[in-house]
């Protein structure tokens, strides 16, 4: 199963202006949040392993019931 959220890209960085940080005269810009559609997951269930595990569980349950 492979999953990735985004591709990393370089972004320009502005120097910090402490005066602007101390005084707020306007609303801050909205944060750039990843959209839900960007989450890509390629999921494929493992049917063979699931069936084998289920069979082992059934045999264990029957053996436990018969031995008690």
C-alpha cells in the first residue's frame, strides 16, 4: 500500500518584520491547508492472507472448544 500527501516544492521566504508581528491592523490570511482530494491511497486487500488467517482462527476455536 502506497500513500502520499503532497509533492514538496520550494517556497520563497520573506524576512521577519517584528513591527508587523507586534501590530495587527488587518485580518490574517487564511492558511493553505491540503485539500481532502490530495490524499491518494492505493489500497488492495490481501485476500489470500485473510482467508488463511480465518481458517487458522476457526481451527483454533474448534480445538479450544473440543479440549474444554
